[in-house]
């Protein structure tokens, strides 16, 4: 069953304003102050899951620093949505593969808001390849630099400035658990993110910082249209037990849970909003 028009974007990580239909990012329920007075930095915060997290966190009382590559129009839309929730958003454009940029993004956040309580590592890229043997070293390097090194650099910079009670939430993927024959390098990075989350949580306990992750299944974001052929995009996610792709606002609630005190007895764990696929059962 076709869920959406066939479409494709030629550039990673994709542009949300060009998707048809646009993803659902708006929070579905009233806020309850679960992040009141907190400051969150979200990478890949301009669109997709990052945008949904930003707006939901704003509704729950947080101020936001949104890191993105260069999708200025999407970032401005997200900032407006955050402001519509009565909060503030600092936009920071740059490449998370650069450790100097990551350190500067954390500094800008604290200079603007005075603190940093939540880091959501979410930026990612993926490049399908039908033949594993054809994946060039340049692609492997770039995918790891964005999807894994960026998480590492951002966490290094953030943990130096985060206090007791803070939280780090990493976005991993269902592919870290089931694999993907046409996204081998991407899946490898997400497996690394899962292991990174577990290892970093052991360090975080000494600092009073919880570290968890979310492993989404097929979610309708710009990355999908920028990754797959148009015909695959049209029915993306229809093979899941729930019969459809998920929406970003169905994933952001997991990030919120792990970012706030609702999950105070959880660290080193992974949540699985994936449309019903049983992982590791």
C-alpha cells in the first residue's frame, strides 16, 4: 500500500520543507513542566526527530540550542515552533564531525542560557549501497564522523559542563539490532552508538549524569527521502507490524522520558519506538 507520493531528495540529510506530506512534529498533549528551567542542546535539531524533540522539550519548559548542518529554512521553522511554545531557541550551524565546532556549540549554549542540562545526540546521515564491496572509504569515514564521532565529541564537550541530574540521550537505530544489508556502514555506526551509550553511562554514574538512547524504527523524516529511491520512499515503513512508518512526534516522547526525571532510575538503556518489531526478545 502506498502511503505517500513517490519522492526523492538528492542531498543528505534532506530538507523537511520539501517532504510530502510534511512529518508530524507537534506535541500531542499539554505540557506538565517536566523540563522547566532546563536547557537542552539537540544536534540535528532543525528537522525530523530533532525538531519534534525541540518543540516537545519547549512545551515542557526547556530552552533550546539547536545544532544543524546548513538547512537554514528548516532551522528557522523549528525556532518559530519553539517560540510558539513560549520558549527560546539558539540556532548553531556547523558540522558535528569537527570537535572544535562541538566544543564551541556547548560554549555558545552556556554563554546564551547559563547552563546545559540535556544533550540529545541526534544528527545522522546514511548512504544506501546494494553491494557492500562498493562502499568507498570516503563514505565509511564520513558516515562514522557524523553518526559516531560527532556524538563522541559533543558528549566530551558537554559532560565537562553538565551538573548532577543532567541527562544525555543518544539516537541509535533499529538497524543496530537487526542489521541492514543495504545500510551496512550506517548500521555499524548505530551499533557503535549503542555500545557508546552503555559505556558512557558507566562514566556518567560517577558524575550524576544519566546516559540512555532511543532506537527508532522507520520514521518519516527528511533523511528517508534523501536516502532511498522514490518508489521505496512511497511505501516506507509499511512492512512494520503496525503497517506504517512512525512520525517524529511518536519518537520524541521517548527522548523526553529519558531526558527528564521520569526516568530517574534508568541509565545505559535503550527504548524502541519501532512500530511493533520485537528486538532482542
